[in-house]
C-alpha cells in the first residue's frame, strides 16, 4: 500500500462549513514564487464563466455536476516513459447540494485528501445546515479527467529538466479546479431565479490533508474567498524532511521516479536533496509559501500527533500566516487537538466530532454572518520552581465570555500508537489578570516519562460561550516549539513497508 494514501479524506469531521464572496479581480500579484504561477491572465482565465461548459443532473438529495477546468493543461506521466502531455482536457465532476427553500446561502467548495474523491454525503450534510456545497473529485480522481494524483504527479514541476514549470504539477491542477468551482458558483448564481440559491458574495473553501493544502493555495491566491478552514495541514516541508521517517523525504525516496537511490537525475526526478526539481516543488507547493497572503479569515485545525505535518512545522506555518490585505475581517486562529493524529479526532467519539463541528460553525458565522469575534490566540509563560512548574496564560476574550482554559502537557510526542495518550490536562484558574495553574515536577502524564522543566511540552486551550475552541501554539520547555531546539517527535513508520531512509544532506 502506498503510504501517502493516508493523506485521506478525513471527511467525517470536515463536514460543516460555510462560504463567502466573489468580488472583482483587482489584486496585483508579485512576480516571484509562488504567486507568479497565478498571474493576472491566469486568474482571468480561471474566472471566465463562459468556458465552464457545465452540466447538472438531478439525483436523490443532490445534483451531479460536470464542468471544464483547464482545456489546455500540461502534465507529466506518473510512470514510464514519464512523457509530458500538452493540450490536455481536465473536466471536473462533483456533488452539489443546496437547501430546498429560502436563501441566498453561502456556498463552499470542499477539497478531498490524497487519493480521495468527492462525497455526496458531505454536500448533503452541509445543505442541511443551510449552505450550498460542492464536493469535487480532483483531477484524475473519481469521475474527473486529468492527471493522476500520485507522488510523482506532485513532484512533476518541469517540462525541461531542472527548468521550473510548476503548472505541470498535480497540485497546480487541483488548486486550479477548486478556483474554477468558485467560478461555477458565480455562474449558477446568474441563472434565472437562482435555483440553487447561491450568494455569490459569500464563497469559501475547506479541506483536509491534501485538501488542507488546497485550502491554503486557494485562499492564498483568490480574493473571492471570504472564509477558509484548513484541516490536518502544515507547511515548512524542507524542515519536516529532516525528521527521521518524515513523509516527504520518504515519499520522494521510494514513491517517485528513481532518483535519490540511484543519484541519477532525469526529468522530474529528485536525485538528491539539493536538486533543482525539489527546490521548485517546495517554492511553489509548500503551503508556508502561501501563508502570508491569505484572503479570507483562516482557521487551521490539526493534531499534535499528525504523522505527516510535524508540530514545529505547525507552529512555523501559523507564525508565517498573514493577510493579503483584501479583508477587513481577516483573522487567523489555530485549534491543535491534543493527542490527535492525521485524522485529528476520533471518528467514533461523538464529543470530539461535535466540538470540531461547533468550532467550524462558529468560525464561519464570524466570516459570513458577522458572528461573534473568536478569542485571541493564547500565550503561555512557564516558570520553574524547585518542586513545581507554574503556568500563566494570557487569553484575550472575544465577544463572548470564556468558559474554560486548560493547559495540556506531555513529555513526549509518539505517533506510533493507534490511539495516543501522551497529553494530560489541568484546568487553569483566573487570578484577575491571567489564567494560572501549577504542575508538580515529576508528574506522570498518561504516557511517557515524568514531566520536568527540561522535557515538558504544553499548549493552552480556550473555550468560550460562542462554541469556539482556540489554542496556543505548542511550547517546549520555556519557548514556542521550533526546529533546532533538540526535540524529536517519534514518527510511526509507514504501514506496509520497512524501507530504511537515510537522512537528507543539508544544502548550502
């Protein structure tokens, strides 16, 4: 089994979101990676409603939709002879659902994970909550045509060896298709009587895993987006690659065209960690490159034990995230799920799913309906005493009262168990200016060695009366966790293989 199939849909909990706006295209794009990929001309082509060539067929509870994404696409074979195809036709299939009465309603495009596909149940569930929803099959997935969603398809960023051509990559075509889906919403809102009750001024995007990347890409490029939720995603991929067992380096080494093992360079081959192909890939498709130009308010939801997006990268991506300057309501927040793996929550836990759905619901109410302002991102200070560790948390309230502040603590991050129990928690008390609490040195967390000032890992979580859950970044010892601090999470080996992966060399 290809291990990166675990970039899966996580669809059970992505399912409740809402969406926003389609304004005129007026953004000036910087002529440097990655925004030079999405030039003004490309954006005009994406937003051309006259080239959609769409069709809609009624099914029980939803509609099947087809539309043209890119009729002049270029991509590379995923296998021998690795030829370049030009003039390809990418036609996208999806599942559209809408509330039966009232409106107009916000509309949202949903992106699936690696090797996934769209889901009519997702679209119907969102419609039941009062939103128009379109769950698409990515290019080459489900009933859509186009390049296959493979590791080789991701890394294929060249038409000529070592000359950047990021428009060849699968990830480019996936984001392109998502933005064309926003254009379809605009087109359908123009139809007489607006039968699907779409509010073209409230468009948005959500996705998990590869769909989380999709969310960062689209929200980083398209000013029509007025609200976004990225689930199970982080950037800073070059740093991630240096962790033993990291998905990116492992995937490049064993699940793309033979390059690293042989050290022979070919077209769209990574022959070593300093290869120009890899540099192009990271410049254009690492989500951290899109983080500074996010348009709609962005909520990122991710587990502390994500096997693919390691915790220091979660922190650094969040730190880099900023506004493109098009939305006066722009905010960024993070919800780190303690003990959460790539699936974020336990699909069998109603309480965890309900908390996640409430958080997404509250976020989109803020984005699209002038809902309550969420709490600010908390900050944590740890002060070590001879026998205890004291914690002070600054947690700015939003427009609703804070109900609870918790501190989650652990001494290790081990992603290998199927169910993780590394983090314990304590409730913090309000002292009139901040939230405080203590943990005795030597306290045993649910798993791992006793906590001390030299090994403690922690984060603060805030819940308020508007059903928001907002967390701090993750801390290690007395500082925000970062690469180079000496902390190493234990990353589970890919299911189904035992390949050794040598550490990548540094590039200077």
